[in-house]
């Protein structure tokens, strides 16, 4: 339980920012079938209207 008290607000905030930045980089760099509309890893949900 003492490990929980060693977490600071800065560490939690830094982890959240890193996760958000990595997600945006993956959306930009990976092909659409992986990270895009209908992608299996990240589904952006911005598909074309049929």
C-alpha cells in the first residue's frame, strides 16, 4: 500500500499526457485499417457516410 502513496499528481499527469500524445502519433502514422475509421486498433469513428 505504501507504493500508492509514492505516486504524485505530476507523475499521473505526465502519464496521461504521454498516452494522449502516443495515441495521436499512432493515428497519424498508422494506416487507416489499423488506426482510422473502422480501424481494429484505434477506431476514430469518422467514416464516410454511405
